[in-house]
C-alpha cells in the first residue's frame, strides 16, 4: 500500500558508459546555433548528450540549438562562498562535510584530486538554485507512453498544491542567517514536503514529508499521509528511490540526484562540453507533439561544460535499491544536473531524468510578486522516462492549467519549518 501511495504522490552500464566516450576537455560539437535536431539527424548529438537524452531525441524530442549564455551565482551565494569555503573539508572517511556554513563547499575543483567526485556531489547538494527555502505552487505531471510521431494520450495525471523545501544550513538570503538555530537541536539539514495532492480524486489530500540529517549514519525520515485510510505511514528509505504504478518519478530524483550523499560511492568520469536546456524559453513548458507528450519540445538547447560522476549504492547500505549505477551530469556554472541516467542491476539503461531550466529574474514573464533583484535559475519542466518500458512522466512547473502562474517562490520566506510537519500535512488535506 505504501509503495502504491508513494507512486501516486510522486508522480549493460559498461556499454552505456562506453557509448558516451567521455573525454576531458571540450568535445567536437558538430552542432551550431540555428540547428534543429530531430530523430532524422539525431546521430549528430549522440556524443554530446547522455544515453537517456539520446533515447528521447531518437524517440521524437526536438532540440533548437541556441548560443551558449553564461549563468552567474546570486550575489549572496557568491559572498558566502568567499567567506566560508576555506574552512570546509571532508571527514577522514572522505564522505561527509566538516566546517560547512553557507555557499559552495568546494569552489576550487581539481580533476586530479582523489576526492574530486565526492566534492562535486557535495557542491550539487548546496547549489545556488535555492539556498534557504522554496515553494513551488500548483504543478502538474502527466504520464504517457513514448510514441514517436503520435499525439499525447494521458494514462495518468496528478496535480499537487505545494512542492517545498527548507534548508537549515547554507542560508544566504532569508533570516535566520546563515544557520537556523534548530540545526544544533535536531541535526536536521533540510526539510522537504509535497502536499496536498489535488488530483486524481482517489489520492486527493495525500502528501509526503521528508527530513534529512547531518549525521552520516542517520537515514532520512519520511512519512506519507494516506487519505483513504486517514493514516500516517513511515516509509522505508529505499522506497524514496523507487517508482511504481503509473508514475516514473521518485523523490530521490525530483531535482536531479538527491538521495543521502553518504549512502553512495562516487567516481569521477570526466568533464566535457555537452548540450543542455539551461535557458528554456517556454513557461509553462509546452507538451512535445512528436513523442506522445513524453518530453517538452521544441525547446532551446545550448552547449554547456559539464562534470560527469558515477554513483553506486554502497554495499550493505541500500539493500532495497533497484539501480546498479547512476550517471550524474553537472553543469559547471549552475551546479544543477540537466540530466541523470540510471542503470538497472543488469547494467542496462533504465531511467532518464531530464530537466528544462531557465535563468532570469522571474519564473514567468508577467510575474508581479515572484520578482528578484538578480537573475536566478528556475526549473520549468522535468521528465522521468522509463526507457525499457517506453513510458514517461512529464511534469510542468508551473502547471499548464494552474490558477497561480508565478509558481516558484525561492528564498522569499514563503514557507517556514512548521510547514514540514506531519500535523501541517494532515491539516491541509481537503
């Protein structure tokens, strides 16, 4: 029952890696601004996207190639990095952080550093996209089969009221700064909430709460509220990386790669120039008409410099994990993951997580409240594609039919710690 409810809430490896032919330094792109990539000319991008993105292109997704534009850090995040990064180091076992306060933990990256992979992953955990709090209001996810050349036929649809987060460490814009005093009392680093579910009717009122702790030996606490039974259930941590039912998303991949860092082993694969959608043009995102609605397209894609890291579940830690390896692609300016590929236990490509983001001072062009004094990054679309079942869940952020289009409230104090409690989740249920 818990696995089914979670699905409603959330809406060989060697061969795959070899196919990417990773190299250090810039790649020979073979594309230029103005090009339009379709299944017919997909081979020209095979070596500059992940296998998961290449699957999407060969199955109908179109790319509009545009010039590369720079992404800068928010000034408060940059100042915090300059102030605190010199005191940050890894623990003797090379897994956890010591001395972190705010900003980027490791701004100086050396590819020859034996700990470079772990440092890269920690940088993604404290990236500049949202350092204090975020509240995404009213978004939609639609599940459908990947059908090249066919119109969308929705198999399952979910609407959510809030997707929210609150950081107790690394705060740069909203009091308390730079650390919430509650951190010393509870050891909680970050809080996450997804509730209430607004549709479908059988899941209406449901929700998910997740707490993460600094203690490397303490796993995440998470609970779901089941509206049918009117009961709160505690979740096994392994479920957070697993999807089932009619959804292909899971909490560990809502925003890239987000399981507890210490529960994986990491290996640095390399860095190279690759395509990503970091200055997406549509908000709300538009349903791709060429792949059955599995992705967002046509959309702007540009050449970006990326780090590539392999993550494998640690033996004895992730006993319930269904993945053998995850390949994480990290933008070297935004420190977000434009895409993440997951491989099953047999080593075959299984899940492709693709994210469409933009960079500007407001999430939608006509925003009146969510307007910022500097540009920042916003996620506009996210697809989780089961490449073996040819099935996708495409999420629109903001939703295409939402009553509240501004949608993204980042570092504005829109939510506080009380929002991330079981009591608040239950109370919000219709």
